[in-house]
C-alpha cells in the first residue's frame, strides 16, 4: 500500500518518485505487452474506440440499423445458401430470408430507406448446381457367375 503524500511536496513530484522507485525495483518488468507497441498507435483518434474495442473483445458485430442489417442478412444468407449441402437446403435458406424481406415491407425498419430486393430462388439454385456438379455413380460391377452348390456327378 502506498504512503500518503507528504505535506509540501507536489503531487507530480511525489508520483514521479514512486514510479521511478518501482521501476528500479523491477516491478514493471513482467507486465503483459511489455516491449510491444500500444494498440491503435498512429491511428486517428476515434470517439467510439472503447465501444469498438469492447465489441471486438466480445466477438460481436457492430449493431446496424434495421434496413442495413436486413441487407447484410440477405448477403450472408446468399453465401450460406451457396455453401449448403443440398439443393433443398439451399432453397430453404433463400426462402427464409425472402420471408424476412417480405415481413420488413409490412412494417417500418430503422435506418436509411433501403429497398431490399427478394433473392431469386431459381438463380441461386442454378448457381448452387453449378458449384456442386453431380458426380456420375460408379459403373456397377458385372454380375458374378454363381456355381451350383451341389453338382450332379455321373449323369450323362
């Protein structure tokens, strides 16, 4: 615990002396990030830096207004549909986002006015089929001749 500031000594001198003595004792030697540049050094000052840092540390995305969030959702859903395992799953993803787009047209969303077009299910399904060509099944092996279990001997 630190001592109280002695009377007659300025705060700056008293604090500087405590920092110097701690540095001489080596109390700052093993701090995390020692020898590394400060994060954000050289970047322009941003009033929202702490919010952006918190969102990044919590692995969250910046909250978008409703209209822009819908547009981002449509782009993400299109990419997810193209990466789907089956064409039926691809179509389900596109239909789900189209339902959300239709719903957004019935109620106002926050943010700038942005008209989001419905995704073309057939166009995306065709692109999915182009990315996932059907492999020809392997040719069936020729049938094996079966030998009779019991052979008749001595018959002519």
